[in-house]
């Protein structure tokens, strides 16, 4: 497991060792925030109805991440309500984030705000979250993303109302940049999406790879919503790199065949969480040998079984991908525990306890389920929740300080398997 911490102000330099000193990027005091002091014995109200909504990709260029994220939320909501601890129940309303192109969030977010939610789970895309985060902050609503990885959120002026269970791309970029170098590549090309996610991850991969002695010989960006990528592919192919990094969403399905036709070998492609999909026949060229990274630990079979049971009970087909399912589940559990600790369903009051229930205060008794943690809180203690996505342990900016990155490789059937965890 890689340990990812952030405090004070720092700049990514060289081949990053992910420690409190080197995994920093402009960390400010205006980020996620939370109480650094454990609460005294709380007295939860007899009836706490916590209203939560989701703003997750049911449509758009990240739609493949929607099912596992929604399944994680659904399972957590079910388990919190079944536990019925301290009078707390969750009233959940799902919603579509879409992407920055179709802008489905412009309908979803106001609807949830008007419904009086205390928190929204989402969005998945950093660029989408940026478009509604300030509105939620003004309304006193928590924005809790299971998949945002842009470093920009660390020092966002969010009044302590932004949190995430996914680590910043400082970590994924470090792992990916070092992986490419370790595989023996010296000259790479990078195609990336021109948004908060793409530019942030591109910058880290480039810096880490070049600090190892390699060189980025070509780089090309595109905008979300673009449908033609001939110019970007021509730029990369002209430089004749020995590997290509693709920091994209589902545009990968169009770009990959163009690169292969231009003479690039797919076995030297490197993907990221935004496109690390079980592509199968959805990509017209063989991806055998290609590698990619995505945040998250190896998931227990029991957790996958519970996810599928909750998901298929609503008439959905079994999950093909589990990316960010654990992070989504943990987001809901943490919100419920913070609400129980605060004895409140008000967004700012819940937010003030999120760091504490994650163990970020340095106090608390370890627990690994909502029911177990709730019993500690109701008994007057401090809960320290360790979830399926990891120990979490929020810092003062609302970022998890402990996380892992999976490394995956594609086989002949264009589906990937995990080959390593860092």
C-alpha cells in the first residue's frame, strides 16, 4: 500500500516518494477541513433522517464508472438503514452527473439542492465537480466525491464542505510515471484531455517520468466533446515514441485504433483510471500487453458479492467493473457516522466530524463496519472507520492520506487483470 499524505505547501519534485513532505501540491488551509479534536460524548437525536443525493455518471464519457459507483452507494445506504442505529436512516435520491459536454448535472444538482439534501456523492469527473462545487458550498451542502483526483481540490475554498475518498493524482501520476520507466521506456508520447483531470495527471506523469531520465517527446491535448483526434495522433506518431500514455475517458476507443494504424504498438499503451475499462469488443484493435493504473485496493469477494446483490436487486445486470465502488460505499458510511457523531443532519455540522470518524484526529477506536462504528459512537466513544477503500484517515483538506494504486494489464480478449498493487 502506498501512503499518501499532504500538509503545508510543497511542490512535486523528481521521482516522488509519497510522504508527508513530497506528496504535497499547494496544500492550503481552505480545503476539506474538519474538527481536529475528537468529540466529547455525543447525544444523537432520536430521529436523524439524513438526505443524500448522488451526482454520478449515468451518461457521458465516464458512464462505465456509473454502475460500480452507484452500486457502492446503494449497498451502503441499504446497510445503514438495515442497521437502524441511533435513529439514523438515509433518504437517498440518485441522479446523473453526465459529463462536461452533456451537462446532465445542471438538472441534477438544483433538483437535489431543492430536495434539501445534506450531501451529494459525486461527481466522478473532477471537471464536472468544479462546475457545481461552489454552488453547493454556498448552500451549505457537502460535496463528497468517490473519484475526483485533481490536485486542485486540496486547496479549494470550500468552507470544509468538500471531501473525497479517492487520492489526488499526485499518487497515481507517480506510480504510472515510475511504471513506464521501470518497463524500460525512454521516449514517450502523451495524449490527454484538456480539463482538470487530464492536465493534472499529465503534469505529474511527465515530471516523474522525466525525473527518471526519460523524455516526453510529444504531447497533444483535446477537449471533452471532441470527436476527431487525427491531429493529436499525427503529432504523437511523428515523434516515434516507444510508448504512449492515454489520459482520456471513453475517447480511448476512437484514439487507440488510430494510433495502431499510425504504427504505434498497443502493447506499449498506458491507460489511466478514466479509461481502464473492460473493453472487450468495444475497441477494434488488440490491447494485449497494454497496462494501466487506477486507485483502489484489491476488493474482498464478499464485498463484490454484496455489491452485486444490491445492484441486481434493482433490476440491473451484474457488474463488469468495480472501479471506485469501495470509495463510493465508504463515502456514504463516513457521512452517516459523522451525522451520528454530530447528532445532526446539517451539512456543516456533519462535515465538522468527517475527519474525526475517519481517524484523522489521531484518536478513536478502529472499526470496519457502520454497525460496529455506530455502537462505539452511541456508547460515548470515538470511531475510527477503516473502509473497503483503505484506512482513509482524512487530513485537514478533506483528502485521504492513505491509499493504494492498482496496476493492470490487458490480455488477448481486451479485458484487464490486476498484476500489482502499490
